């Protein structure tokens, strides 16, 4: 089990790297996280919902994503509450206090998922959440040391040196653990190190002496382009503009922004996440991404002026909404069942559709060919796609159902996440945007996103293999089986 001194210490990537290393060493390996909190989610072949971090780790392990890898998913709806998804299906919304009191009842679901994974895996690499030193949450813990005890797992504790104070992070965490919990920690890892490691050696000696636990590796800061935790992503901070400038509206409850990761691998293309009119500028295309609260985020756009600017730009640059963003671009959103705020509100009026939110969630994988589209996006007509739908609402299109709905002013909408992940689709769109802008880009070669990620997993495993003491880590596993 990989635990961290804090959120963002690098647990997700390290689990993915360990999965790829162990797979290359000939083991059947699977990732596991008992409870994930994220707005970026995925739909399995069975139509069940899980966190994308475990999907990424499953890809690194070379296996199909399964809801058993993430039995509990929490999707925040506001500052104090979340939609609770167990076994891939929604069981309801709960406040933080309600869920804290309820979560121990989910231990049988966690153990059933873990035991199911055990049937087909030699090694399970578990990811913790936050920090095991959050002593106010120790009672009824099901994600850190509580889970490690349930499945009797040795623990690697990871600290982030890039944020500073890594020795205090690691030693402070160990000090706040009970003696029984501390005994489970078999190795320490220092992550995101920059510079000459010999300068770190004296500190490591003191760390090992004071902590009584060996340092199993010092991982350098890695330039790896893989999905990260949605609440902690560094993608939101990018400001530089490329030859082709893609703007994604970053509303408060943005979800599934992984839809745009494919564009980041194309040289000369920038993907910026903007939350104000001042940051928007004049991009080459605007995307309205998914949202966990469509009506609330549309109201946010209305209040801060982004809706007005987007509507003014319609007809000048292409605008595309995906899932919640698609719903916003329509004429009206109604919520008779109180799925969100209830009532009815006007949409942006840029697409000839109306949406009615419903309590039943649509969850399915989908593939096929993109329908004939007019305007800038016409270059996508007839291209094959694979993706998935995940939304709580039905949208009525004029003229019947289509993969892409299009308006009169180069405005488009779709419910399909991952629709650009086929390499030809993303490169075709970038090419036509460059032509429209009258700029020359070198031949745009964009491999499929799946192939791109596979190369990144190998790069991750290569680096981690060099800087981790894998013999020591395999030794921890052998001892755990005695």
C-alpha cells in the first residue's frame, strides 16, 4: 500500500509506476483504492462508474478497468456534500458528517471488491487517500491505515520534497501514528526531487535514524504527461499560449476535463483552463466541459461575465460543449425532480436543444461514426470515435439524436467523453483551426491517446525502476505472505 504525507504527494503516479514495473517483471498486478473523491470519472464496459485514477493505474497494469478497483467514489456536489457511488452505482447524496457516520457500513463492499481482485492478481497495489496522520479522521478509517490493517498490507510512505519540509512531513506523520500503525510502514519514499542527490544524503541518514525506517527511494521530479488528481492538477495553472490556443472554461464543479488531455501532446497547441473574462482572451476554440452541477455552474458563468463573452464570440470562433457544457449551450434546462437546484433556467440559447435533468444517471460506453456536421467541425464528419456517456439528464435535439449537435454559429455539443481521443480526430480539428487562422504548422502527427499513454507508462516505470529499491519492495511483499 502506498500512503502519502498529504494529498498530492504523488501516490497515484507511484501506484501506476509500480503496476507497470511489476507487470513487466511478469506478475499479474491490479490497482486498488477503497474510496476515491473526484469529479473525473469513467464508465466501465458494464456501465458502472469509477474514478479515473484507478483507470489510469489499470492501464499501466495492462488490464481492463474494473469497478472492483474503486468500490467507493465520492463526487462533491458542494463544499460540504457529495454524491456517493458504491459498486459503480449511485446510492444517494450525503453531507460530510452523514458520510463519516455511514462509511463503516461499507467495509463489506470494500472487502468484497478486494477479494474479487485477489482471484486474478498476484499483487495488488493499494493507494491511500490524503494522509494517515489526519488523526481527526482515524475513527472508522477505511482508506489508509484502517484499510492496511483490514488486508494486512505493508506500507510505503511518500513525501513531496518539491513543496518543502519533506523530513518534517515524513517524521511528523510517523510520530502521529500509533505504534501498531508505524509497524506497518516498511519504507519511506522522497518524491519530486530536483538537483544533486548527494546533497540530500546527510538528511536521509538522519531521517532513517530518527524514523527507524529505511528510505526505499528518492524519485526525481518527472516530466510525465498522465492524468492526475482533479482537485490538485497543475494543468489549471498553465497560462502560455501556443500557435493554436484552446480555452476550457474552468467552472467551480468542472468534471472530466481529461477530455482535452489529447490536445496537450500536439506540438504548438496550448490548453488553458480559464475562470474569468480577463484570462479568456481570444482563443481559437472554446470548450465548455462537463460539470457536476450544470445549473449552478451556468449561473456562475452568468454572474462573472463569461457567459456573455462566450455568446458574443459565437460565430467568430467555434464553441463546443461536452456533457454539462452541452446542456448549458441549449435553450433551457429544467430540474423538476430537484436533482440540482430545482426549477427551470434559460440556457445560453446557442444550440437548438432543451434539457430535463433526471434522477436516473445515464452510464454507458459508446462507439461509432460522427454524424455529418456543418462549419469548422465538419472536418470530423464520418470519423470513428470511442467514448462514454455519464450524465443525469435527457437532452432533446431538433431533428433527432446525433453524436454532435450543431448550431448556426459554429457551436457544437455532445454527450460523449473521450470523443477526441482517437488521434485522427484531434489532429483533424487542430489542422482546420490552423487553416482558419492562416498559420502554418508542421505535419500534425497525433497518435491515439491510448498509445500515447502507454509510452508514458513505460517512461514512468523506467524512471522509477532506476531510483526505487525494487528488491527491497519485493522483499516487503514476500515477508507479508509469511
